[in-house]
């Protein structure tokens, strides 16, 4: 009877073990102290060569196999299983009270929650994927979770990124290194980069089998693998060069991001007023180019001599008639003939400008110079000078 009670207690409470199984524990250094976190609420602290359990939280059994990670000096866990359901919220471990405390969020998407999955981190962002959930039709059954969830530590938000496209649960985990994870099956090795929403597939190196422990050193691009020898079963340490990672067989997405109409609607709403202002701006602007004048979205062809005259008048506000003569003169004609042609072209140009800008008076006026009364100049009328024309 006594033996039966001991066995029953061992089955009900796995913590009634003299030896602590740390194979599936997550270890973190917090403020210079080394801690080991189990799959339940248990937390151990390394004291010399011994692990001493330090958590004081009640063993509620509602966050079994949760995602455990560290951001800065805070260890947090998301999700977990308990009482035939999964969690979709978070706890953090308080190193002052040695208790798990509820982690308050500023916002959270509508999440199912999950457990027993993979967690990757990049700076202060964390992504959870590849876990399990309870079958809503059969609470005893656990089925794959398709949710890919991101935790933004700075904004204290949980965001649903999309639905998983890749079956991770039927793969074996090789190693996790911050923002990248490696899985393998009988044929392939998979490099998963959740922050890039990318999976790269490779032919599996032959040394990757019967793995006891492995790690990936990103800076050196190599794997450190511990495995037993095939015949003697002695443990050997292998260093695998990761240069083969440069040439994947193929690449595909880890998850499908849900289509968000706001991603299209918001840019459109931003661009519409900008486009409207551009149209109004173009409509109101008048620009002189080589050979034509653009006004009110219409192009008006001009002789290059007329364009040059307009440039000079607009630039200097007035121009000496001798300079006008130089613009229009024809070397094969007499001075008197050139003067007549020059006056005719000024009159025709004035008529065109009146038509284009809907002017009342002539835009180009001939008058005596205020500096030298013997000289005549061509200047803009007051009405025409108010027209904004760009070069």
C-alpha cells in the first residue's frame, strides 16, 4: 500500500524526484545568476555544482510546455497546456519574489494559443510557431497549431503574423540559435528564419543522425554536434562547416500572412490627397521649355526665338529693343526689313499670350527707357507680370 502511494505521488507530481532531469530545461543567465526552467512552473538556480529549486509559485499546471524565452533581464513564458486547453497569455518570473507573475500586455490579437512549439528571438522581438493545440471537437486530442505569433517587447503586444505552411512537428530539431532554427528529416535539412518568413531546404549532411546535442555558431558559420559512434557508441564531437548553407535546393515561406485590406487602403488614402495636390499644382503651374510652353495641362508650341524672348523678358522684367532685334534678325535682310519683322513677331507673340492666359491688355509693352530716353525697351504689363511662369 505504501509503495502504491509512492508510485501514485510520483505519477501525479514529477517533482518528487531526487535527480533533476534538465535535458528539456531552458537555461538563462539573469543578472549574473544561472537559472534553469522546467516545463511546468519549476525554476532552479545553480549553486556551485547543484541545482536548487527556488520558485515559490503554486504548481497550477496550466502552462505545461509553454514557450520560455528571455528578453533583456526578464524571463517570460507564452502559451502552455493545462486542463484540456491551451493558453494565449504570458507570465514572467520575478527574481525578487521568485514567483511567476501575470505579464500585462498593451494589446493582443485574437489568438488561440499553443504549446510545445519553437521560439526564435531577434533583439526585442520574439516569434512562436510550430506548436500544438487542443482539438476543440475532442479535448483529449492534441493537434498541430497553425498560428505564428509575434511578441513585441517594446510595445508589449502579441500579434498574429499568419498561418503556418510547414509541418514542423514531423521534423526533428537540430538546434536553435536566436533568430534561426534548424530541423531535419530522413532526407533534408531545413533552415527556418521566421523573421524573414523564409525556409531554406538542403540535402541533409550524413553526419546529422542520432544527435545527442548540437549548436550553431552563426559568426563562424559552423555546427558543433555531439553524437554516438555507430559501433562503439562512444560519444564523438563533430564540427560541421556551414558553407553548404549558401546553396539551398529551394526556398519557401514559413507562413501565409493574412490579407489585410488596410495595407492597401491606408497608402491609397495617403496618396489621394498628394495626387490631388500634384494635379492642382501642375494645373496652376506654367512652365517654359525649349520649343513650347506648358499651361493648364496643355502644350503650346512656340518658335525657339519667341521662347528666348520670353525667357529674357521674364528674367530681367524688361529687355532693350536692340536685344530683341538681335534675337529675331535675319542676316540676309536689311535693318528696316528686320525691324518690321521684329515688330510683327512681338505683336503675334502678344496675341498668343493674351489667348493662352486670358489677358485683357497686351502683355508686352514698348516704351522709352527710364535710364536713357533715347532707348526703347520691351517690358511686361502689370497684368502679365502677375502670371507665375517657371523656366
